[in-house]
C-alpha cells in the first residue's frame, strides 16, 4: 500500500504518473519532442497540486531505468534521484521494456487491443536504436521475461527461435514498425507510459527492492559516444 511517483523519459515521450496501491490515479504526458528537462518538473508539480500532495507525502519515486535515449534517461533519473534525496524517499528502478510490455497487457485486458491467440503469443517490445537496431526483450502474455535485454540488429533471421514457438509474435514500441515486415510479426500501437510502471513499482516497493540513490545509473545498454565534428577538426 504505497503512494509512488512514476517517471518515464527514455524516449520521445515524457510521462509522469501518480500511483496509489498499484493503480494509476493521475497522469501527465507529452509526445511533442525531447524537451523533457522542462516538462518533467512541471508535470510532477501539476500532479502533486492536483491531488493536494506535497513531495514528502510520497512513499517512493520510481523511474524508467532504460534502455533508451541517453539524454532522456539521464534527465528522468537525475530528477528522480534529486527528489528522493531532497525528501528522503527510496528510489525504485523499473525496466523500460517491462513497463512498455505492461502497457500492452493493460490495453489488452481493457479490450482496447483485439488480438487473436493472445495467451499463446509472445510480446516483443522494441525501443529504436537507429537504423535496423533495436533494444528489445521477449515476454510471454503474462509479462514473464523469456530473454535478457539486448541490442538486436534486425534481419529475417532475428529472434527466429521465439517466432517459431508462438502462434503470434507481437511487436510494439518506437522501434517496432521498421521491423514488422522483416520479422513477419503483428504490430500493435503501444507507446511508453508511466502507467505501465504502476504494478511493477508497487511490487518492488512491497518487496523492498530499492536502488542506491547516490550511485544508481540508467541502463544505457550501449556506451554513449561523443563524436567530434569534421568541420572542427579542420581548424585544429
């Protein structure tokens, strides 16, 4: 039984939700671009004010740990850590792929998605990683992970063993559309949202699964590489 602020900023979508006892009670989000640094604080203030709460009333803060955009993850995690440090609350890290899968499951349960053979399907969330590469992980229809998180360059042989074992291989997320035809998969329209963090964050809170506020870092999966402009090299 907890009141948890959930923050997801690992893609183009900035999403902040307020969760009580594992259920979403308020949500603010935008897909208008990566100005997360401006939006996340505004959304948090709006949610707290709307519900007549102060930061001290929270039991914990949950944040999407990645994989995803280096800058987006950094913004969300930095804000969450600062808030936790300021009010002395624990920090919960939630896999961005697991929470994306939770959104798909929630939409199916609500009847928003009409999918044949859901129970025997495999769910494959995909976060875009440029060109034909995605960050991905395989889940069953109950949300149980069937593989590790990895960066996958998609071709006709990718994820073949998983595609063979299920009746319906379902892909979704920012990297899914470009891979659908190559994989012969079913594409559904699911985007990252803090609402997918609700049940996961509640479970982690109840089991005391917190991360160190001082030392926690996002799960980037790949190193962030800073390149030097060729134009600048000409003048050295």
